[in-house]
C-alpha cells in the first residue's frame, strides 16, 4: 500500500469518528431537559383575536403541552369554548352587564367578586356563610360539584368533571368584566377525592428524579386511583322521590313538577305521563339534555332516579299508553315538506332549529339530539296530534286543532326532526 492510499484511508476513519462524536455532543447539548420555572396550572385565556398574537410572540401555548419529565400539563382556557359551556348555566343565570337575576344570580363580573354579594338576590344561608371572594380556586371547587363544595347550597348542577371544561368556563367568566382581574394560578387540575401530595415537586429540583422519588410518585398515583375507584363504587344514599325531586329538580320544574313556560316543561302533565315510559324518564334524568340547561343527574344512582320517576307517576290522571304508543310504526315522509310545516307552525315556539328556550322560544328543544334519541316516532306523533293540556302545546289534528294536519303531514314533520338530529 503506497503512502497516498494510506493517508486517504486514515483521513476517512478520522473524519467518521469526528462526525459520530461531534453529533453526539451536539445532541446532548441541544436536548437537555430544562426544569420548569414553576409547577402550577395557569389559566391562559385564548380567543380568536388574541390567538395569532400569542403565536407570533411565542408566548403561552395554544394547545395543551405535556412536559415528559415533570408530567405537568398546563391548561389553556378558550373563550369560545367557555361560552358554549356557559349555555348549560343559561337556564338559571344571565351573563350580560346589569342582567337580571333568574333562579341564580347574574354572573357578569363574578371573577374576584365577593361571594353572595348581589344585594337583590336571595342566597342560601350556606353560601352566605362561606365568605371570601370568587377566586379561581373557589370557582373550580364549585364547578366540580356545588353541593359538595358548599353543603346546603341551592345550586342544582351535576358539576363539570373535566378540568379542561372548568378552565374554559372560568376563563370565560373572567372575561365578563369591565376590568378583568389579573391572571391567577389555576387549580383546575383538582381531582374529585383529595390524595396525598409529594412534599416537594420534582419540578423544583434541577437533578434527575431518584429511584426513591419515582417509587414515591407511584405510591401516590396508586392511592389516587384507589380513592377514585372507591368514590365511584360507593352508592349514593337512597331517598324518597319527593325529597329527591325537591333537591334536584324543583328549582327549574317548580313545585309538583308543573313547569314554567319558556323555562322548564311540566313533568306531571297528564298527556305526557300517559305516553311517556319509565325508560324515557330514567334516560332523560340520567343523561340530561346536552346543549340545554338540563344537566345529567346520573350521579344520583339508578335507584334514586327510579324514585323520582315514581314520584312523577303519583300525578297520573290518564291510563298509561306508553307501550302502545311506542309500538306505532316509524314515520315515513318528505323532510322538505316537513321543514315547511315546521317553520310555519312549530318554529314560533320551538325555534327555527328546534333549539327551544335557547333560541328564545316558549317551547322545549324538540330538535335536540339527546331528546330525539330517547323518544319514539309514536311519542312525537301523538304529541303533535293531541297536544298537552294546560300548556301552550295545542293539538294539531282534528277540528279543534291549531291546524288540522293529516297523518302524512305529521310524519313529514317527524322525518324532518330526525334529520335535524342527524345534522347536529
């Protein structure tokens, strides 16, 4: 081998080694995990007007990020999502400045406000005694489950289980102010049962977690899972139907479930009780009506929900025809003609999109997907034909009806409603 070939081979080997070790050093330098400056959840309010600006400045992340080393997940509050979630509260609360109180107080300016401080609203003694201000912490606690956060409160709400939903709603409520309060650390990572926390966060440490730290974290996580599992398995105490109704339903549906026009329907209407099955009532109470002021009450447990249904059944005045009505054939018709009839006759009370009270109507949300998934075509057909006595829902068939619709025209409306549910 001559000297030239030897030099070429040696140079190639040296260059290869240089690339390998040089790349390794570069990767080590650029991939270091820097510890976070603080180990807290913060609400970062994002809307369409500030989203681009935040991205341009490379400030708070728009999407949730997860730090692999610390397992901390910042939660971003989105105003538009928070406003959508707030629709669940609109049945009882108003959100505009100087808005009227309903069953609940006006919520404009609630963030940072003293608890139970609106003078012309009658708060429960329990909420008056709580004291303090509506901080992120108190709002978050109240949103998880009001009756556990403030035992004795009149607030009837099943609660928001997802931290992201609570963060969005808190962010939206904080925006409802002439002078929004300064940003706070958010506790929206709170879990239902409290569990022991590590004395010192690994985030504050600059060194890598030790095996002891990892083992300790696993124990804490295991205890949290056990606590959650036990809370889920624990059955709620059984109560009488009237007592359960008064605690959970009366605020909206009024005493004896007679309802309130434009606010909540009557649940003891004779015609409703005669065509509604127990399964219909159980599903409605457990699932609620998504997108309306009717939250799910599945947390009450199956037996307590059945007790409420039994209480409603005490008000029956007509024979129960639910089995017969639900056995009627499915509707077949033209949804285009159904839309014409709906817009002409039904939209006045139920809204153009079947959104009911949410659209400012006096009738219920009959275009709601959750509702339509719990009723048969027979239920809808008989309701349109016969109406509901002592309500604004008059019959729409027969000489005494608002409009003497044929069976085919009624079926056209039903087919149109089913199409509305599919488009949601």
